């Protein structure tokens, strides 16, 4: 595939770079309506938590997915039914250390090869997003093309190093209130 244009609008970096690290396969019965790197005053980016908001559904397929995948996930550290329509699942990524910092500071090309592979493996190699994500993870291979699209010298891109902007920490911060927010113990 070829990159013929650049993304003009902001997209959630957490959804592109962190969601694939959960190991939930493409085509799962449910995907988050949105993802976040922080949650108001509950979790900051320094807490290394990944927040996924799901629409509550009552169908058997979703309930099985919620029970077997989300509620049994090894990274799950918090689960809250925010209201009748929304559930918030929080996953702990504190084991990533410097890799988390690379993600939240937009240094995607500095991620270790194992994380890059997990991210790329999530996307369909023949889909439109794959080539963009690949270019963000391996930017040096794409400087010529991006320089042409941006009409800037290759040396500028080389000095910047990254081809994807940093996460907008305001847009990546969940703003939803829950009356009685508390950690819930997950029982098998």
C-alpha cells in the first residue's frame, strides 16, 4: 500500500498503539467506543492505566465476551458500570515502564520490537491503517514520502524523528463521573 495523504484529524493514540497490546483479536464481538490514557482525577498517565469504555449490551455474544475476555483479562485492575449504557474497564500497564513513557510521549519508533510486532499484528496487512501504523513505528523508512506530502526537507523529519503526533493528553483523558467510584473485586 502507498500513503497518498496524511491524517488531518486527531485520532486516539491509545486505541492505535495500546489497545492491540491487550491481545484481543480483531473481529472480537465488541470493541471499545473509546479508549483513554487517564481518567479525570482517578488515574493519571503516570499510573500507567489504559481505560476502555464499552457500550453495555445485553446480547449473549457480548455478555460472553465481557465475562471470558474482559473480566478475566490478566491486566484488568478496575471495572465500573458507569451508568445504564456504559462500562469502564481499566487495564494495568505498569510493567511496561519506559515503553509506556515512549507511548505517552509520542516516541512510537522507540518502542521495542516485541511491542511493535504486537501492534502491527493487530492490523490487517491489506487494510488502510496498516501502512500508516507501520510508518509511525518505523519512520526512517518513510521520511522521503512524508517529506514529499508535507513539502518539507527530509532533514527536518530526520531531526524530529517521529511521523505521528503525540497523544493529546486532554483528549486522551476520560471525563465521566461515577457516583460511587470504587475498585470492584472480580470474582471468577
